[in-house]
C-alpha cells in the first residue's frame, strides 16, 4: 500500500505541464477516394462542392464523399491540375499543362493550348466577362470564346511584362498581378489597362505571390529562412502586413476582418489568425507537410489541401484533450480562480489552467489537504484517494463538495474533511440549489442534504422515498422548496418544507422514469431527465413523465444539460444530441443536431452526469475516451441544412443547373434510375433520401442513393428529392427537382398495365364463352353426324336385309327346283329323303335369316351375327342336300379337320349365310359340269383377329365355265354370287372388312378365299 501511495505522490510531483486542448480533425487520403495525396489547388464553387486539383487527377467533395476523375475522364495525357475556377454559368474549368478543360457537370471538353504557348505552374482566374486568365511562357494570357490570346493584344501597358502570379478581385473588377523586372512588383489590370502599385517591393531575399481564394486580396512574402509575411493589397496603397510567421511562431501585426487561415510549411503548423481580436491559434501540426493550395473555410470547418491529403479542421468551438494528456475524466469542477479540476476514478486528478482566451495547460492537481483528509479519516483506505464520482459542486461560500468512493468531501480551498462516517458509503453525485444554498448528495438508499457543510436532512425510505440502491440525481423545481429526486427505480417529487413526497414509480399508476441518470432545468422551468430509456420531461400539471424523440434516442441517456438558454445537450451512445428548444416551445417540433466524430466531437459514449458548464460558457463533456468541451461563444448553434442534388439519370451525369431542364427519355422506357447526392458538412449519420413523383405521396426514407421509378405514363413528370441525416437537421427541407418527358406506346403505360388483368380476364371470359359455344356446336355437329351415320348404317343395314331377302328367295328356289324334278320323275323315295334333308336345311336357313332380319331395334351388327358353329351346321345340311341330288358326283371334304384347332366355333361370330353362296357356286359352276366325280374342300382358320375361309373345288375352273356361258343360254347363271358381292360391299360400308378373292387352282378348279374381320368402329 505504501508503495502505491509513494508512486502516486511521485506522479503528482513529477508530472510536467502539457499543452492543452486540441482541435478535432479528419484526415482524407486516397483510401477515402482522393485520386492522389498531393493537392495543388482548391475551389469551393457556388453550389457548395469542394474541388481539389491533385498531381494526378481531379476530385469533387460533397462534404462526405469524393468523386474522382482521372486523366481518361479529363481527356488528357497527364492529370496534374494547376488551377480550378468557376465561370458565370457555373461551369468548372481546369488548367493543366495541356490547356483548359471545361466540365458542365455531365461532359468534360478539352481545349488544347497552342504549341507556341507553355503553361506555367500558376493558378488561373476568371473575371466577370468569363475571360480565363493564366500565365503561359511567363506572360499573361487569357482564353475566351474558344480562343487563346496573349493579354498584350487587348491590355494596354502590359506589353511583355513577366508575370508570376495573379488574382481576380470581383468587388473592384480588377486583376492583380505580381512580376515585373524584379519578379516581386505588384500590378493590377482594370478597364483593359495595366497599373503598377508604386512604393512596394518585397524585402531582400523574399519572394511575393498573390494568394487566390481569400475574401481580401492577400500577398504572401516568404524566404528560405522560414519567415513568412501576409499583406493586404489595395489600389493606391502600399501593401500592409497583418500577420507573420517566424520559425513556427505566428504573430498578428494588424487588424483584419474575419479569420485568416494558413499553413506554415517549415513548421507544419496550421494557423488561425483572428484579426478582429488579433489572437493567433495553432489548429493542428503536421510535421514535414507542405501546402500550396489556399485553405477553404465554411460552416465551422477549414479544409487544408496538403501534400499528405486533405485535412479537415473543426473550428466550430469544439475542443478535446487526448487520453495521454487527460486520461478518463469522470467529473469536472470550476474553482473561483477559473481553474478547472478534472477528476477521475483510479488515475491522477488534473487541473486545467487557462493561459489565454482559447489556450491553457494541463498539470497535476496538487492539493495536499485532500490527502491529509483521507489519511486522517480513512486511514485504511488511503489507496482509494483518487476515486471520484459525478458532479462536484461549489456552494455560495466557495466550498467545494467532492463525490468520493469513501464519502462526500468538503474542501474550502485550504482544508478538507469528510462529511460522513466511514460506514455511511459512497457519495455518487452532488446538486447545489443556488436559491437556498442546499447541497443534495446521492447516498445509499436516497439523498442526504447539507448546508454550509452541515447535515440537515436525510431523504430515504423513512421519509417515504421509494426503495432504491442509490440517489442518482436531484434538481430544484420552480415552485419554492420543491425538488425532483431521481433514482435507479423511479422519480420522486419532494416538498422540503412540508416533507410531502410523491413517488413516480409506476405502482401509483403514473408513467415512471426509470434509471434517472441526470437532470436539468431550462429557462422555461421544464425539468429534463436523462433516463435509461431515453430523454423525458416532467409534466408538472399532470405529474407525469413524457418521453421525446423515442425513434432517435433509443438507448440510455447519460446526461442532460443546457448548452445555451435555447439548446439542450443530451449525452447518448452515438454522441451528443442538441435540441433546439425554441422550435420545441414554438411548434412542439423536435429539431436535433448530432455531434460525433463526423462533426467534430471526438468522445465515445459520453459519461454519466458528464456535462458541466463553466463561467466562460464552455460546456465540458466527459466520455469513455477523451475529454471535450464546447465553446458556446464560437459554436454555431444551427446546422446548415442538407442540400440534395440530382447527379445522374439512368447512369448519365446531369449538367449543372439541370433542374430547370426537361430530359426526354428514349421511347417506351418505363423505368428510370435516379442517383441523388447531398451537399452539406453536417452529416453525423448516414444520409437518407425521400422522393415524390408528381403529386404522389412522398416515399419512405431510404439510405440507398438510387431511386428507381416505374409505373409512370406518357407525358411530363417531375421528381422531387429531399434528404436528411438519420432524422436530424430538419430545420428547413430543401428539395431538388428533375423534370423528364416520357413517350410511351399505349401498351407500355401504367394505365394499360393496371387494366391488363381486367382486360385479360374479360378476354379469357369471352374466350371461354366462345369456346363453350364452339364445343357445344361441335358436340351438336358430332351428335348430328352420329345420328346421320346411324341412319346411314340403318339404311345400309336395311339394304343388307333386302339383299338377304333376295338371297333367301334365290336359295329357296334353288332348293325346290331339284325336289320338284324328283316328284315329276315319280321317284317318291328319293323325293322323301330329299324332303327330310330339305326340312333340316330350311329350318337352319330360316333360323339364321331370322337373326338378321328380325333383330331388335338398336341392335348392333355384331349382335345380329351367328356363330361359326351355326354357319358350319348350315353348310353341312346344304352340302348333304346337294349330294342327294348328285350322288357320287361330288365328294365334300368338310369335317372336324376342316377347322383350325385354334378356333372355337362357339365364340366366333360372322354374318349369316356368308359362305353358302360360294359353296353353291363351287358345286353348280365347277363340279356339276365336270366329266367325272369332283371334290369340294371347305376350311376355316384364324389369322390374328381375322377369320379366313377357303372354298376349293377341282371342277372345270373359271375359264371353261366362261366359255360354257358364252355358248349356252341354258347354262346355270348364279344370281347369288352377284347378291353376295353386293352384300359384302354393304357390310364393308357398315364397318366390316370382308374380302373375297377368287384364284384358279393349279391342278384345275377354283379356290375362293373369304377373309372376315371387323373395324375398330364396329
């Protein structure tokens, strides 16, 4: 323990004073989008773009992002940019050794310099007539209307004057020059005449150059010894120095309106000279850095183009102390002499001693009385001497109350003592009521109240305070003797005189405020609370707590405090939010601004109750990293609103000022891609965009910098775009506009596409109706055709029946004729036997004929067929009958061997009386006329689904029979063959496939082959 104590004392005595606060900076390099680190020239144009000319390309900076252009974009062989300027049409001109290049926002156009001119490495200037002045081959030249000319051709008195630098003064309409025989004299051109400023010459060893970009005409003198002077130049006056730098030290020599910024190359120091106050400040130091471009100041920032990239310095009242200077401060206090105490938990306490208006040093806090008090009252806890908590205060007599881990300490400037016993616990915070001089201390279980170092009351559970671990914050209300007390479990309103206490914890049905970290009161008397759920205010009338800005302030608020009478500061994990209370009370509108690393605040996670405002108007803010303060006198309260710009349309850049033009889209193009960007330096969070097409509602906010448009019709349309940064900076919404003309075919218009589903539905319904009509019509046609076919079949069937009837008559006649002959010849026995066979034959014949002719109506043809067995039986009766007539004349081969073994005669059917006529023809035409006995063969066989029947005889054959018919009228002529052929043809029309083929037998005779099959339709 003793060892640690002596280490602490050694640190206290050996800690050397350090330079104080620093200015926040941001350093941009090629990693951030610069084409090259070495910046030679800068220009802030009328739109707000910062243009940077580097040794290898051009860059455009919108305050957050870079867009770079290389030599290919510029149509050059080398992209070393020597000068940038803007003309009256807001076109950007770039000067290189190859000549001038113009950029209208969409296209670069290069104007090559004539070969007889060599462009010098000096900036260029544009006058009020859009003449571009530059130096080439050591002489003044200008470019106008696409032509390069020497100045001597139009300017009187310049002749062959050598020129080293130039500067256009818009107010006086003069072009200032340096040069002449001594290379340091000052001239100016007015009304096309050149005048010399008499009585001036740079000191020996100094070179003089005009500095473009400043509001005044500034002349810079510098030598090789690190000495630099800056002078103001006016007509008929000798240039007067106002600021000088000698070996890294800046000195103000004369008043100057506004602030002057410069970089001293030898020392690498960035200076600000406040000419009205004649104070000099070092903003930043970058050893070995060089700068040739003029610094650009806007919106509390200064941009220095250097050899190490672009350095952005925040000169907006924000300062910080890095962690090496001031490690992890928890609380800040101010002593009567203006010294600022910086207390922390576990490291060396420090103090800040002012050495000037904006300067000071950091040194150890050497107050032996504090150590003596700890040694005397807390002997066993001396190692905890540097463990301080939140919000020390000072009473009316100048006594300082310090929150310590071992209890509250009272320090009167010479002596220190503890106000509580060792076992009373930690003092977390203090609050001083300036009206009554009461001091509230956050203690375990609640609040203790002191006055002039004496304990006068304890506000704990005994007084009715809701249960809590510690008292965290307190503040006096406008009403006399009324205080608001905050804890980790709720809020309480306490009347000191009557001891009346009202708890707001949720148990009483009142909206609670949980985890009240800090409180403050604004000039209107409103109590603001920093809670673990965000920021709230107390509604006095309803005794309620109301939360504000819940969408933005989602996390725990660490502190609230009044930066100015109209600005509320809020500590949150994202940084420090500033609320404009004037807008709040006037319109009940939350207008916020966020301070973070993008806007100059360098701290990370502001500390609990970490806001303290000193008597100089500086707001000290603790954090988890660095200590910062905001100088409210220099701080710009209202942020510059964001200015949206529409940069590209369908991937093509839009010319500057294109918002007033109408862009015509290619025909039938029904989608548009628009790429906006935003101008403005105050962008602490990601930029959001919203857009509106014509009079449609505004879109939801989006972070993607691309807007996709569709569903628009033919005609002229206007797109409006606005921007914000995370819901902040809504002081005034500026809107960018783009007008485009769309010429689309009717079928590409949104109205057509919206109507298309209904149109298709109508067409589909109409098609279905037509299809139903067609199908119904076709079904009707099919039914009609089917009916016609059925009638046709019926007609054909009737025709078959008619033919069958004729065959029946023919058959009966052929059978009765032989029987009649036997009776006439008086052969009764033979006639009797024939009559018996005749009866059997007629019975079978009539049965088969009945099936064909007497079928039921609607019965199909297959249902009117007879079996093969019935057909064979009929043929047997018939051939036996014929054998009785011709006795031994005919031998019939028709038995079981005549049938193919694969056939089942009981299941196979065929039209009746189809084979008999061919058997009759074989007997009557072939065998009867044969001189001797003859043979008749009848066979049946099956081939797949076809029945094949062959009737073969060895009679006289077809040729002899033909001759007999030719020479004899009495020869038998078969009418049955003709009728059978007609019947076959008719049956084929009804769906049968019956084929009759007659062939001559090789050994004599005839072979008739009958094939019987059915079609699939039958």
